[in-house]
C-alpha cells in the first residue's frame, strides 16, 4: 500500500509516494513559472496540470497498490472558471495585491467578522474585483488539480476556503455579507472537511480533499496535539499549532484553520525570517560561518511591515548593539529570528494556547545546526527535526488517513530524526531589550 501527496508551490510542483510506515518510496518535482507585474502575481493553471501529470507518471510505477492522493497548495491562490470548470482567468497567487483597496468594502459589509481578520492579499478582495456574473466559479488551485484527476468539478476544503471568506465556526459561506457585496453565493464551491473523498481517478484511486501548504507541513511535522507546534523557517517564519478552542486575537495577527480531527490549528505568518540573510550578506558563504552569541540583534524584516506576532504596517528593520563584521551580522540575524519566534509563542500562549511543549523545526533554515540549537535555547523547550517534513509528505499522510484520524496516522508515519534539548540561554537580557525596542517604536500597539 502507498499514498501520494502533491504540493502545488510557487516555483514547483512536488509529489511524494509514502508507504504505511512512513517510508518515502519515491519523489518527483517539476518547475513552475509565474508572472509578476508590480503588485500582480499570476500563474497559468495549465502548468499545474502538466506538472502534476508528469510527477504522477514518474512515481506511480513504483507501486501497484496506490490507495489515495491528496493535494495542498498556497493559501489564497485561486482562479475563476466557467460552470464546467474551464479557466476564464489566470491563477491569482496568494501574494497578489492588486485588489488591496477592496478590503475596505469587505470590512464595511461585516465589520465584526472581518475588521481584524481580513488581509489585503487574501482571495476575497480579488474575487470582489473580478467576478462579473453568477455563471463564474471560484476554484482554488488544489481543487482545480483534483478536478483534473477525477474528471469533474469538486468541493473545496475548509482550509483552502478560509481566505475566500468561509465561516469556519458556522460551517457556511457568509451569504448575508456576500449579498451586501453583490457576490452571488452560487459562485462559491461546496466546502468539506480535509480528508473527504472528492472522487476517483479513472484507475479507481480516491482523491481526498487536502489543506493549504502550511497545514500540510504541520501534518508532516506531526505537530497535531495541544502543546506541539511546527515552526517553518524559510524566507519568512510561519508557526502552526493546535488548540481545543478557537483563539480570539483582537489584533488580527493570529488566524486558525480547522483541525481535521476536531479543534483548531492556530498560527501566523511573520514578515521576518531568513530571507534577510541574502539582502544583508549578499554573496556570503553562510555555510562557512562559525557563529557564536553576540551582544547585538537585528530585527530581521524582509520588507517593511509586520504581520505576526503583531500587526504593524509601519514596522522597519533595525539593529541593536554594535556590528563589527559579517560574522557578527550573521549571528545578530539568527538571534533576531529566534527572538521573533519566542515572542510569537508568548503571544499565542497569552491568547490561551496550551503552553509550548515541543516544537518541530522545518524549512530550509534547519540546515544550520547552530541555528537549530539557538532556537531551542531561546525558546526553552526541546525542538524536533522530522525526517520528512515537506508539505507533499504531509498530504501523503492525510491521504493515508482516508477520512479517519490524521493525528493517529501521523503518529504511525511521521519520524523524528533527532531532538535538541534546550540549554540555559545567555541572551535573555538582549531579548528583553529587543522587546522593549519594539514597544518604544510602537510596533506592538
């Protein structure tokens, strides 16, 4: 038996074939291109189909007992199609900001719902800008590929529907607000829980409703019980965890997906992260650095404005302390990211999340053993390094659950490569000074 997970990323499609004990039996990937024009960011959805078909052709010969497929994609990426599911627009990507001005109209339609939660790059502002009539259909990228595999239009899942305006608490589209906005309710898809069977391929293989890529990575990390968290560090920092109750964040920094097994998956995406390394240390051989703690910290924003653990459009990168070399600068950046991560967990716990018990570290930054240990020391909890923590693997786990418990399936399939225990941190005073500086600048309200 084996299951396939597919990840529709920005730069590539990746597919993983996994066995019942978590073994990765095969992998495949194909590149994608996109078009950026100012605040616009588009992809040709036909690329997804071609790349997925090529990946499946490459890995399916490795098994004769394929049991299911699940698909994840970037959160908020969608296209408009006709009633038959044929595209009538390019795919508008998750970070396309062409319709940011429409956020005001959406908030005015239902301030209690969207005043703090709706963000300018979410799908709904763009849908409001583009939809012309009730014959059009909103299709998220993962659903477009799923429909291609099963041969007919499919439902979407609660995870992909979130940034399209779906009410996760009520379990329905907010039709009264849509009526005020002039959006026909029939343009929006049916919504089902992740893991629901959407249909079968011509070969009879079930295709299950997936989740967004951040949730898929969380499944791959096995962070599916209260107190367990997944911290994804790449260009930016993204945290995902578990809570039995919905966390209410009046600042709008934290939003929650539904847990496939019940409960919630709270988290947030920062504008800070490892992406600043290439800007501040261009051309440097980072692997050659031998960092050590320094009495300096850089707030590592990759661009102006912060989204999490606080919302501050005016936020800018800053440095505390003296920087005398590229090595110092490198260490100060690593410390800055670790400090943002600690502050994010403090914010989540302050909202009522369970105390942090363990953190699974994933993303490209885990290549640095020094950084991994630094983050464990700064957080004061053990950190785990999973063996296979990419979103495509998470979708293979979801498919293997086949509508049953994703948490139990992950316990069987997700493997931890190593655990790093925290050591006493020598940076607590510097952390306090960093938080004080954020407050002095008014970034945390």
